[in-house]
C-alpha cells in the first residue's frame, strides 16, 4: 500500500499544478483586460482633453457672441436714437429750436455718457449748445482748452474726425487731458464743406472701447445736425431777404404812388393848360379865318391874285390849327373825363361805308383800292358813334397817306364771344421796329420822306388810343418795314358797368 504522505504530497503538487495553471490563465486574462482598460482610459483622457478644449472654445465663442450682441444692441439703439433725432430736428427751420429739441432728447441712447455739442459764432469761437455728463465748470474748461488748441481746431476744420478708435496715441492722450475721457469721438459739424460746429462724445475708461460703428454713428449725427442747421440758416437768410425785399417793394410802391400822384397832377395841369390855351387860340383863329374869308370873297374890295393865293394859304393853315386845337381839346377832355362817351348800340358796317365815301376823293387821287371786309353779320356794338367814326377816319386817312399809288387798304373784323377785333391794313411803306412803341405818343411823328413832305400834328393816333380806351377796348399795331402796316383795335360786345 502506498505511503499516505506521498499521496498527499502528490495530490498537493497536482493541486498546485492545476491551481497554477488556472491562476496563470486568469492572470493572463487580467493583464489583457488591464491593457484594454488602459487603452480605453487613454482614449477617455483624450476625449476629456478634447472636450475641455471644445468647452474652452464654446466659452470663448459665447463671450465673443455676447460682446458682438452687446455691440449690435448698442448700434441698433444708436440707430434708433439717430432716427428719432432726425425726425425731431428735420421738422423745424429755426436754429435755436434744433438744439432745444436735441436738449430735450435723451442723447445717452446713443451709447455715450458724456456729450458736448458746439457751434461756431460770428467770431469763429465755440458756442456751447449741449453738455451732458459734465458740470458747467467742467464744460467751460473743456470749451476753453479745445477752442484755444489751434492745431486741433485746424485738424477739425479740415473735416477730420479724431477718436480713440484709430487716432495717433499722442493725440488721444492730449484729448484725454482735456476731457478726462479715454474712449471718445470728436468730429466737426459741416455745412457746405465748412465747419460750423463740433460734437464730442465719450465714455470713461472702464466702458467698452470706441468701435468703428461708434465713429460712423456720430458721423451720421454730425451730418444730421449740420443739415438741419444749414436748412435753418438758409431759411433765415431767405426770410430776411424776403422781408428786406418786401420793405423795398413797399417803399418803392410808396414812391411810385407819390410819383403817380405827381404825374396825375402834372397831367391834370397839362390838360387844364391845353384847354385854356386852346380856348384862347380859338378866338383869334376864328377872327383870322373870318377876315380871310371876307377878303377872299371880295366883300371888302377886289384883291390881286397873288394876295388871294396868300389868303387861301392863311385860311388853309388856320383850318389846320383849328383841327390841332380841337384834337388837343378832345384828348384833354377824354383824359380828364369831361367827355362822356354816349355808348348806345350801333351798326359798324354802315359806319365804315360812310367813312369810305368821305375819304373817296383822297383815295381816287392815288388810285387806291379799298376793300371792306367787315361782315354784315357783325353785331351792334355799344359805342359813341361820332367818336368811333373818328377812329376809322384817322386810321384810314393815315393809311392813305402812307399807301403808294395803286396800293390797297383793307378794313376787316373778327367777331368773338366778348369782343370784336377790327383791323385797318395797308400796303404802304411800313414802320420800323424801333418806332412801334412810341407810335401812339402825343406829337410823335415818324422820321421818313412822306412825313417830311406831308405836314401833320402827331395827335391822330394818340386821340384814337384815348377813344378806344374810353370804350374799354385795346389798340395796337403790327408792321414790318417796307411791307405795310395793320392797326388793330377791339370793342367789347357788352357795356361793362
């Protein structure tokens, strides 16, 4: 029988061998699993590191987004404020009212705690209009420092903006020493490319730095104020010019009124003088004509033929003087209203025929062809028959004088709703352009060969004008030199009360 101890040893050794194999197996698996776990831990560490970086980027991005959002909100608020200020100041044309409205508006909505607005006075000195965020003593001190800084004023006067955004460091330091503000914008207010004022805005050192958007915002505000002030000043200039013009017009009107009164007085005196002189001349002329007629008739005794010829000339010239006196008296009476036009309905075509019959001998002497185109349907017109007949006589007689042998004279009429326009035209020598405006002046006679050979008073056309105007009508002439002339005049169809 085997030894029990050996058996136990063999069993123990066998157990150790089996246990060692099992342990080796488990140990190997554990090692392998540890390797796997280590690899997983490494990957997990890498993931945590990557997540940490991503978290840092997210935080950074979030901060940047918040900053961008704040900047965007600030710009939106600023633009909204700009729109409001634009509506406020664009609806007035008074410069003081522009700044009064700006003072009432909460300008800190633009995103700045400190705001100064100046305009330049007539001496080119800074005049404070708005100061926010400063005491009176502070803004007075700043006004003095900025206004006496020739270099800075020259820079602004050239249209340049100064800001903490991109100006030179030494210039920023200089502005800081003047205003005690780190973040600022200083820009000129321009009108017609000329500086008329200054805007300063700023925030303390612990605020956000000035951005490009801030400079654009304040630049727009400066443009708005500049445009509003320019409009107000232009309106003020226009208003003053209008006031001065109205004052001048009123003064000129007074002067013209006084001159018109003087002219009317002179005209009245002239009419009275002409009337008096004409009456004084009529008596001796009547005697001269009477004695000349007696002598020519031989009632005082026979007279030689030569003396008779001279007497006939005296008689003829006396007739001319009587006609001149009568014309002068009639013009004077019409001007003074002493001749009252007796306006009753009259047919014009028969009147023209009567004048034609009266002047037929003169026309036959020159073999002139007379054409009457006044329609028989021409309505009766309210006229003083004798005076209108006188107008036709003067105009046709004038045409006869300037119409050559075998020429043509035509009388026509155009009937309209309110008036009838008559025309007396001839194929004569015509009238030069420079003579037309003075043709109806009293005593005016055109310098030409016909007038030199045919004597006249120069009152016929002036008398026609007075008669037509007394009938509430108009008279004018159209002519081209060497191509005849046409006289037009109108007569109303109804009597105007």
